[in-house]
């Protein structure tokens, strides 16, 4: 189960990383960024493109090697994301995209915790 979870994370980050790298303007607007300056576009491509592709590589490596570190990392990554997302969503209204991303993050956290505990 944990291997599927890690490969799913790898695929998710690879797809979104390449998508954000290739189309920074439209993906940024979808996420709520209205305008990107040249510096903002650079930062967006680095974080939403490059970092996500790097995460994809790490998750794929952990899935391939059955490394438990991938599960620990996923929980460590998603836990603060979910907490901060919940706090920031309280500043209603937010877009349906924000809610959908938040639901995906919460699902990834819950699944990661479950996979980590099941591996004991």
C-alpha cells in the first residue's frame, strides 16, 4: 500500500510541477495569484515547478526502494500544510480550487498517517 501511495505522490507532484513550470500565468491565476512580476514568475516557477519536480523524484525514489523515509516525509510535509490551510480558509470566501487543493492535502495526510501506522 505504501508504495502505491508514494508513487501517487510522485506522479501528482510531477504532473503539477511540469504544468506550473510550463504555464505559470494560468496556473498562478487558478491558485489565486492575480499578477506575477518577472521576479514573481521566477519564484513561482522555482517553487511550483522545480520544487514539485524535486519532490516527485524523491517520492519515486522512496517508492522504488520501499524507503520508510518517504512516508515520514509525506506526513511531515502535509501536517503543517493542512493545519495552515485550515487556518487560512477561515478567511472566507476562498475559491473552490483552494478548497479542492485543501481536501486533496487532507486526504494525502490521512492516507500517509494510515500507511505509516500500517507499516509498523
